[in-house]
């Protein structure tokens, strides 16, 4: 067996074995990379340089800023105001609280950019409220968990920044932000349709129809939170500042709104917010650095070329190839976290997708939505675990209740894959 083949077997084999042993993903990536490098007689200093280069990027500064802004606004009363506004808009429908859950997730996704933060923040309020109002607990958790995936699609999303970095910097972050907008909204709409069908079938309660004055009052109360997304995305689109600068502006804006306008938490709470954000940032940066080392070894061993040739040997039909890519990503999303998968799969699959006629922005939207589904599927779905923890139900119960919503999410995934205007219309219109 050639040395390269053995090195690939060591790299991927040790990765799978360590993953099955439930070792933290950053250690898994690092150890498997070191083992392969030792076999190939690659100096370890080279790997460490790749780790440093992986996080030594001005664009990556946007990620800790976005995380911090989301933490500040998530604890400062934004969630409650968004829920109140969503209730004024759709609470009158059959299954109104479930519809409020989805719409509030759409709003909050434009602030946090995180499915887990969305589930934790919105779910902590609405899951108990829904169960007290007569909704089945598993349904309440399923709606919360699946709707939270809008957060990784609707801008701003730090996962889009990871994709841009993994794609080699040739993809505009602003275009990626815009590319996820319509798919994120369409995802929310189809989830609301499925929720309406289930709610009518089970005769879930509905709220009262709000007056125009009440809707306007709730909108004024929520507008400062909604402005965060407008400031970030609008600033990037119109060239007022870069994605990193927009994230820094978002932190300042969130700080002012939370502590000097809403004033629901004392300023001394900022220490706890910083500690919580720092834990998240440390995990993300560790993943990025080790995934950069792992990805460099994949490129060094020409794994992307091998995968491309393998897929093209199966079929030269773009539909078949893209379906295979989606299936592979769905399976991997069930067993691995989203961040490292973006960093590992992008350099491997992007050349294949572009060869099949996809735009990089369209592929980014497809990949991120695909992996977002993995956030709410067992066995390692972080959003699913968060929802089950809040709802205090078993994973099996929540997964069964999620099945009709999974079907809707896969439907949107296929639309994004094969309907280019869905992800390309807004970027083309706004940014050329």
C-alpha cells in the first residue's frame, strides 16, 4: 500500500475511532492529525504553524464579537420582547403559541446566529408556557428545536464566516449573509405550515386577535432588538464596514441597549456574560485551529481530489452527485458538530459542487442548512439536547415528534440545492 494511502487511513481511521470513543472533537482532530504527520515525517512545527494560521485572520474576529453580542442581548430582555411582538402577529392562529415560537426564532436568529442560543433563550420561555396551555410536551420541544435552525441561516451567522474562511477567502461574507436570508425565511414558513396542520388536527388552543394599537406597541418595544440585524447586515451590504467591524458595532449597540435603555439586568452582570461568552469563544477557536491543521493534511494528501474523482466515477449527472453530497452531509451532521464539519467538508466538496454548476454562495447555503438539520437530530444534536433539557423529556420522544418537521426541512434543503434563485436572488440584487 502506498505511503499516502496509509497516511490517509491513519488520519481518517484514528479520527473515526476517537470520535466513537466520545473524545472532544478538537482533541480528535488534533490527535489524528499528529498521528498522520508522524507517519509522513512531517515536522510537528509545521502543524502548529497551520493551527496558528487557522485563527490568525482579521475576518475571524467577527465570531467572538457576534457571540458576545448574542450573549448580551440574549440576557437583556430581548427574547421576551421578540416573543411579545411575535404573539401580536400570529398568536391569534390555531396553535398560536407554536406559531409564535417559530416567528420569535426567526427574529432571534437575526440577533444570535446560533441554534443552541435560540433554543435555550426562546425555549426557556415558551416550552413551559406551551405545555401549561395544553400543548403536548414533545410537540413543544420539537417546534422549538427545529425552528431554532433558522438562526444559522438568517444573517448574521458566524457559520457563514467559517464557510467563507474554509472556502479560501474567495467568497464574500456579505453575499453569504444575503444567500441565507430567503432560505431561512422559507424554512420558517414551511415549519409554520406543518405546525398549523398538526395544531388543527390536535385542536390546540389559539389566542385572541390583537388590535393594531397593541401590535404597534409590541413592535416599538421590540424594534431596538430587531435593529441589531439591520445594522449588521445593512452595514456589510452597503459597504459601511466589514463583517468584523459590523460585529464590533453590534457589541457596542447591544451593550448600550441592554444596560442603558432596557436596564433589566445590572451592569455587574457583564462579568458573567463575558465568562459565558469566553467559554464559547474558546471552544470555537480551538475547533477552528485544529480543523485548519486537519484540513491542511487532507489537502496535502490530495483527499479532495480523490473524493471528487470518486463522486464523478459514480455518475456525471449533477442531480445524482448533489443528492449524494446532501445524503453524506446529513449522515455526518448526525454524528459531528457543525463547526468542524464546515471546515472539513468545504474544501473537499466545494470543487465538486462548482463543477456541477453551483455557485459558491448557493453551496454555502445548502451546506449550512444541511448541517443545521444535524443540530436537531440524534445522537449529537446540540439544539435537540438543549430542548430536551428544558422540556425534561427523553431524546426518543422529542425525535419522534420532530419527524414531520424533519421532512419539511429536507424539502427546503432540496429547494436550496436545485433552485438557484432561492439563495442567489438577494445577493445578486443587492451586491451584484
